[in-house]
């Protein structure tokens, strides 16, 4: 390794040269006992050779810093998460580090190196998924981790905060049924996400409880983006028997459905009703205002921050799962089903 490389060596470089994982190097740096003697010796020699700066000891009490991690920051959902966490950290006098960790090992490695080099009270992940490899890496750092609106069931060592997606979706569809709609289209979210599955199940449950058959032709794939919401809505509206209402699995897709209705010369809600999910601020800015399921995104984020701070005082989570209630907010985008 060149002299220049020695001066900027990272924990990943040491792990790679030692033939071990980043968490293993972190355990050695932090003096944790669960590392084999011969492995510890090999890692310590490399740490000494490259004069790697050891992470400061955590000591007791709070570090005064929370890490908030996203895949991307370019949407209102992310901004609501930031707002919720900041409302807690500001009052507690705690700092917040916001990171966007895009797909790719290089970016992930750089972020882990940065985290390892400083103290943090905990990590809040707004990335929907935490695989076993990442869970093990973060666990090796000895930092509590909370995931917001997680994919499936998180790792047992990871806490999570979510919302009542199933009941929220069911309530949305029940509202449309009460308005006389029988053909209700559904635009889903990414199928691997727990919230997407729950919202689809809530849609199905409401229809079945009302004795309305679930028509697979009315189910459109989605990915929580405006563009896909528009494309999916166009697919539904171009069916031989199009729906009289569309329930989109998030507000961005609902906005896409607005655009699709406009392209087909349909008026909302006279010709087609639309319901979203999230109740982001933009739901009140568009015309007509959007009927949607309020998912308390900022409140979910605030609760995650409070869980981190309580963990810094007690060393444990009181519960590994918190689920907050959703509520239907009826606005101008829904109305009675048009008469045949």
C-alpha cells in the first residue's frame, strides 16, 4: 500500500486486507470480546501498520447525534421524515446527520466508514429494506437501528415503526363502495414492500366484505412514482369496462391518475373518483383536493427518533415494533359513482 493510501486508509480497506468483515474490524476497534484471538491479532497489526484512527470510545450517555439514512431525498415523503426526526432532535438538543445511500457497494462502504469513525446514538433507516448483510454490519458497530415502514419483517435486532396499512386501505375502499362504486381500480406499490402487500390485502378485504368480486383486470402494478401512476391509470381507463374509481397505493400515483384522467377527457370526481395514500402536503394543493389515507409519516419519524434517544439512556428498546393509526381524509376527489 502506498504512503498516500496509508494516509486515507478506511475500515473497509483493513477488513479487505485482513480477510474479514467490516463489523469484525469494528469489534476489534471497540475492544469487543467476540473475535477469535488470531483474527484479532491480524486486524490489530493492520491497524497499527496503517496508523488507523480508532473510533472514540462511546463512554456513557448520549453521543448527541442521530443518523437518518435514505435511498433518495427527492420526494415529499423523505422531507416529511426529515421534518419528523428534526422536531425531536431540535427539542432534545441533538444533532442529525442526513445521508442518501444509493445502491452500490462503494457508496455503502463509504457511509459505513464514516459512521465507524464517529459516535452516533442510533440509525434511522428510511430505506424500506435492511438485508442480513447490512444488519450484521450495523450490529457490529454497536449502534441501535430503527427502520421506518420496513420491507417484510425486519431482523430481530432491528426495531421498526410503521402504520396500519391494511385497515387504512380497507377504509379507503369502503368509502368508495359507500359512494356506489363497484368497479374500483387499484394501483399497487412495489410488490416486495410490506406496506404494498398490506394495502392490496385491505383493498381485497373491503371488496369481499361487500360481496363485490375482485377483478384481476382492475389490479395494476405500481412503484410509488408519478410516472407509473399515470401509466397504470391509463391502462385501467382504457379497459373495455373501465373503473369508476381508482385507489392508488400512494399520493404520487394518485397524482399520476389525475393526469391520466385529464388525457382521457374525464373530470374528477364527476366521471372518475381517485383516492391516494399518505396525505402528503401536496394532497391539499391540487385541484380537486385529494381524498387520501393519512399515514402519519412525520409522527412515525418522530417516534423513531424518540426510540433512539430512549435507547441511548436505557440500552434497549421497550418494543421492537410500533404501529401508528391511519385515517381517511375525505376531500374533493371522490363522489358518487356516475350513473350508467
